[in-house]
C-alpha cells in the first residue's frame, strides 16, 4: 500500500491493487478508514463503488480504463458519487430496493436489480430496513466480492489479530447471506480488503461474530475512553 499526497484533500492511501481494480482510503488518519473501489467489469468498464474524490484520482483510474458508472451500495454512502459521475459523464447506479437515495443525487441515475449492467457483477441484498439499506456485488467468475458495510477490516470491526470482522451493529445478527459466496477477494467499505484466504477469513468473521462481541465492545469502549 502506498501513500499519495493530495493537496487540499489531505492524503490518501492506495489499497487492494490487482489486475482488475484498485481501491483507495481517503484521509487515512480517520478512524473510519473510508475505503472506495474501482472494479473492472467483464465489459472492460471501470465501476466506482461508493467513491470519495481525491486529488489525482483520475490518473489512477485511467490505468484501468474508462469509467462506466458509479455505484452506491450503502444508502449512507452517497459520498462524491454525483460529482464523479458528472465528471466522467456516466450515471449513478442505485439498487432498485434502495429508497430515499436517488432524490439526493444531482446526476443521471440508473436503477438496477439482479445485475450491474454488463459488468458481470450480480447484486445481493444484505440489509433492508428503515435504518440501513445495503447491497453487495459479486462476480462469480472472478470471485470478487464487494461489501460496503456489513464486514470491514478497521479496528472497530475486528478483535485480536483477525483480518475481518462484522460491523458492531450487526454482530448479534450477522449478515449470513454472505455465507452463500466463495470469494477469492473481498473488498470492503472500511479498511483494506482481503486477497488471500478470503473464504476462510469471511467464514471466521461470520461464525465468530456473536461470541467475540463482548471483547469488541470492551476494546472499542477502552479506546474511546482512554484515547
């Protein structure tokens, strides 16, 4: 992972580089470790997932091809989706089950259901209630799984030395829909992703979520109080 200077936008860090995509964390000193991803679809287009704009981003994206669309996978992750869609003259793609999001997007909008255009990525609903709407993208051929919030790799998601953990608000009722996937790589919305041993690491995060909840909450409280 490399650090990039970014003028007025502070610094950002590149993550999860592969032959078919790259990620970046805007403002890497933040606790939330907000991660964004550019994934290359079967159509050869670059799809931006829950992106935050940073200086030099277009140069990074140009290494992988032309932007085909911008995708919102979590209702709270509007971020810079409209800004980047307008800059690249593409639409913002919003899952059809997601409500209350499209009206806030000042850019062309496409609603999508089972598949993300011709990208080869399928959409899977993870959470859908009045407080939280989240989908995941999965490419069965490449094994790339993109999960914006249900699991993550930042400190407040994980316990001990584990690479991945379930979101603190979901640990008592883990998103077991994720058990349906056999990913080779996992890209998350908070922190760097997993590129080796992904199925085992994901299974460990899901099956151990409840049992590790007290330790996670204690560690989070301790970090908050003691700073």
